[in-house]
C-alpha cells in the first residue's frame, strides 16, 4: 500500500477515502494505491466534488507517477487513517 495522507482536521470525523491507483511513468507496470482522506459528513458526493482538484495537486507533487484510476469509498473500519 502507498503512503497515507489526511485531509481533515480530526480523526473523530466521518471520513471518506479517495483511493488513487498510480503507476510509475517510467515503468507503467509498477503501480500502487494511494489514499487521501476527507471529512465526508456521511456522503461520497463531497469526495467526488473535491477529487479533481486533489488529483491535480497530487499529480503536481508526484511527477514520476501517473494516476490511472481513482474512486471514492468509505475507509475500512478498524484501519488507521
């Protein structure tokens, strides 16, 4: 699994997970998942609205990688954020 980044201010908030599948530009077969977390207020819609800006920001900060897929999901219960 890739590194984890928290986008919200507190761990006790309802969170949604923006899951990116990213591959090395120089080696497209070398892929991994990255997780970005948002305060959700119980809705995946907020993730869908915020995703494009966060995808662009992440891409700019990680030029060696290409985002090949993304989705919004609720984090697995019991998994540390």
